[in-house]
């Protein structure tokens, strides 16, 4: 077991639950402190320490870091793309201030490492759509994307100026069955599996041919841990790494479900999230992550669909 003491902020969200459980396996249950604004998630209960925390309260966060001898922070609290468009100033405030609080405490306390995720949302309508490169036009048009891009610059700044070992990934849309997604544009790709099993039909809020980069949660958790475990000398990107898993459209994911559940039907009623999705890439070039720390995804649409349906069937029985 390693001696590190980890704080996960936003531990009850879609990524937080699975990441906390994975970190507890690696570092020991008592060495990973989970925290969130919300009540403790049922899958975390009894698995290790839990504290109620508002990351916007810098003093409270600072006391927590000192009291628990924290050496690494994973900051997952954020307002995602669809929710962000409903209250842009709030999304900007929360997404930026939470990061600045963590980076500044990391600097003051000399923390070993910080993890903070960015998103494919940093890219905008003028970025190349196919195999979007690591370094290219980055002009996000959603407040979520703007806050992620600004956050990337802050991460690089704290690394270059103060030596904070901060690492980051631009996650694609994440698909999982353990913890529900929290207000993103890619959430349809989770909802569709639930509705297919519960109702046999799904009304999609994106149009049938909207391609987006996506990733199954086990790949995202593994990527996060591999990045954080990599030797610091191998991390050439201190803003955020492009990361790719698979790409598909609503019509294609529906087709994959229909192969397994032939009676499943889908209809399309695009709403405001269509415009957000249209500003994002269709696929991502993650060759730098492959080169620097050996990233390679395992799940494609077929393998993910088998796993999602198998696990959701067990969960729903
Ligand atoms: P989520 O909304 O499911 O979870 C976020 C958690 O943070 C929630 O449990 C929420 O209660 C908590 N939180 C919110 N405000 C807080 C505060 N002030 N103090 C403490 N906790 C607070 O989000 P997620 O999908 O797990 O995303 C985690 C991170 O990964 C975010 O930065 C998100 O932008 C990024 N990301 C997610 C995806 C995805 O598809 N899920 C894709 C790209 C990037
Ligand atoms: C969202 O849709 O907002 C997230 C993301 C891609 O960052 N899933």
C-alpha cells in the first residue's frame, strides 16, 4: 500500500463514485477521503471516510486538507454543459473558483499531485471536427467549455509558475451504469440504455446523426489512474490531454441496442443541447496521450453495449 492520502471532491457524481472506489482499492480504504455537497452515495457508504464539503469554502477545504494530512486532491465538482447554459454566471463561478481554491491550497501546502478534468467541450465550432488535434483552434462557445479552457490555462500556469504537479484529461462523454450523469449534453448515451430496458423506447434530445466522442467509464477510470501514476517526467502537457475512446451517433447506439433488444424503438426531438453538441468535435486525436504515458482504450460501442445491458439488467432486477 502507498502512503499517499487522497481527497476526492465531488465524490458522489458520475465519475466520483467509481473513481473513489478504484482509488480505495489501490491506496487503502482509509487513505481516500470522499467529499461532496450531497449526501453520501449509497455505493460509497461503509467503504471509507466521508466528509460533507462545499469546495467553494476555501477555509473549510484548507482545514480539511491539513487535518487529514492530504497529499493528493482529485477535484471533480463542476457544473456541466447543459446545466451551465441555464445559469452561465453560476457555472463560471463554481467551475473557476473551485479550481483556484484547490490549486492555491496545493501551492501553499506543497501537495504532491492534483487531478482536475477538462472536457472535449473546450473545442468550438471552428476547431477541426474529425480527429481534433491536441493543439488547434480552441474557441469554445458554451460557458462550460469556456470555464474548462480557462481552467486548463490556470493548471498550466500553476505548474509552470509554482511547480504544482497538476494533471488533467479532456474527457469525452462518459457512459456508466453505477452513478447517474449530472447535466451534460452527452447524457443521452446513458439514458438510452435505462429507457431501453425500462420502457423499450427512447426519445432522444439530439438528432440521429450527431456524432460525438464518447468513452465507457472503466476506460476513463483507468486513463485517470494511469495519468496520475505516470512518472512526472513523462507528462509533457500540463494544460490537459486529449483522450479518445469511441465515437458514435444516436442512430448507431440505438442500432447496437436493437441488435440485442430487437423491439427497442427510438424517436428524435432535438432541443437546446443539439446546438451545444454541434459545436463539439466528432472524434479526437489522442496520440500524445498514447506517446507520453501509453494510453490505449479497451471498449468500443459493441463491447460497451454488452456490458451496460448486462449490468443494468442485474441492477434493475
Ligand atoms: P457530476 O455532476 O456527476 O458530479 C459532480 C459532483 O460534484 C456532484 O456529486 C455534486 O454534488 C458535486 N458538487 C457540485 N458542487 C459542489 C461543491 N460546491 N462542493 C462540493 N461538491 C460539489 O459530474 P461528473 O460527470 O462526475 O464530472 C466530474 C468532472 O469531470 C467535472 O469536472 C466534469 O466537467 C468532468 N467531465 C465529465 C464528463 C462526463 O461525461 N461525465 C465529461 C468530461 C468532463
Ligand atoms: C457534458 O456533456 O457536459 C459532459 C462533457 C462532454 O464534458 N459529458
